[in-house]
C-alpha cells in the first residue's frame, strides 16, 4: 500500500476535531514531499511507511494512534507525552508489550522484529524522557533477538570516548569472519536511531563488510552525552578506535556514513581522521537552518526540538536554539570557504529541495575534500530514500573501502 492510500486509511481511523496548523504543515510539507493526510494533527513527522518496512503492522500503528488525545494548549494530538493513557509513548508501549509476549511464544525473527519496531515508534523522537528511553532500550534488545533468530552476527558493544565516557553501539558482522573484514561506521541524524538502518546496509553485510551503528551524541542510546563544539568528533573517533582495535576488522579499510543532523559531527571527524578510506555525507546538516534562521520555518518543530536536545538544551526552548545553534554551523566556523581540508574520497548525496541540506550546502561540503562526488537524487525533501540513491552509496563504499 502506498503512502497516500495508507494515509487515507489512518485518516478514517484517527478522529480529531482540531484544525490544521498552518505553520506545522508548512514545515512538514517542505520536509517531505509526500506526507500523511492527517499530518496536520501531529507534532511528530509520521513515518508510517518506514515503520511498516521496519517490521510493524499497519494495525499496530492504527490501534495506538486511534487512542491519542490532545492535551494542554496545543491542538495537536501528540505534543504532550506523559506516561499515561492517550499519549504517544504510553499507547505504543501497550501494543508493544502484547507483541513482545507473542514473540516470546512464537520465537520467530519476524515476531521479535515487529515488537522491536513498535517499541521504537514508542520512543520516537527520543527527547530524553524516561518512558522514551525505556522503550528504546526494549526496542534494541528485541532487535538483537530478531537478528539472532535470522542467523545474523550482531553484538551490542561499548565504545570508549577520549574522556572515558561510554557510547553504546551495535556491531553487525558478516557471516564469514575467518579473516579481517572492512568496516563502516554508520549513524543516523537527530531522530533516527542505531536500529533503523539495517535495510540500507544489508547488501554491504552480504558482501563481507562489517557495519558499526551508533547514535549521534545526545540522540538515541547516546542520550547521556551531548553534541558539543569542543568535541564534535568524539563519538565517531571512539567508533573508529574500537574498529581499529577489533581483531575481526581490517584496520586499514574503515569508512563512515552519517546522515542529516549528524553532518556537523561527521565532517569534523572526517577532516581530523586521515586514516578513513571513504566518507558519505547523506543529507548532511552543515549550515542551513542552524546558520540561516530564515530557513527554520521549513523544518518541523519536532526536528528543531530534537536538535535542541542533542546540543544540551531543553525541548521547546527556541531561545536556546537561537543562541547556540548558529555556533555549530560550519559556515559560521569558517569551514565552508571552498578550501579542501582532506583528501579522503567524499560522497555528498541528497534529494532535491531539502531545507536541511540545500544544493548550495552540498556543493560547499564537497569542496572540503580534494576527491569528492556530488549526487542529487531524483526525489524531493529531506534525505534520499530511493533505491538509486542507496545503490550509489553502496557502490561508492565498495569502490573505496
């Protein structure tokens, strides 16, 4: 079922008397070209198709969303998230608990993956609330059980930062590790966690690569740390050192891919780590709404709140965003001046008309390397999801690592 058809189904189930919020819809429409019909009623960006692809059933999503109730001053159904009936995390957790019990009886990978995905939705967008963190912990545990039942070699690992702080990661190994294998560090952005990328890198695993997934500082399981200006490369560097010292990994064949809001940490790391064999900047934030305030209206409030949480602020504190976010802009830090600062092969890839990473920002990012490629996918909005874009990424990584 395509996005618009599914949206129509959900629209019939979810009842709401609220009026569309113009600012909310302006941002969501600019962010993704094809959005759910009822998005106007929601603070969260509704990624229904993605959640189904990850393993949830349409009925799981419909059931939880049908119980949501607006609270507080906002007309949107999901702005408040207390651990009580009618709120996002609570309602999705109720569904997930039942699915978890069913998975324990069935003992199948699909059943565990389904329960994991619904716990993941419950945690979304990971704004450091205790109920969200607990849901994500469950999602990761069940993801690992699903992987084990599929016969995959996935391990939860601890990465150690320069300051001895620990970062959770998931090391996905190919089936044959009789010899050391090449590896890729893989991170999402401000609201994509370390268990949401499996389909994107499965071909690489099948081709003999290891993939280490982790969250950007302040996101997902790495909520105890924050993205800080004086240590932007800390998480990536911890991941690199972990791989470099792992007996299963060829320490001379390590690359990295990061998406969206983790672009600022990615590029700082890429510039500082000359041992990398390849870098992929996927819809990578380097300036855009953090450096150009006028573009912020095209970014959903959920995404802005997520970024605030990643850099140590309180959710909803736009004054904090306006004060601190501009200092993270690579343009404001003088790094997008057209000078090459590394020679590592760099792929800068995105969709068209992305308010987070414009074509201009992509071109400036590409100039950071003396060996760079820019690829603009034939799709619109934030981040390229097409098979053509994924194939481009896979081919680039295989070519250079």
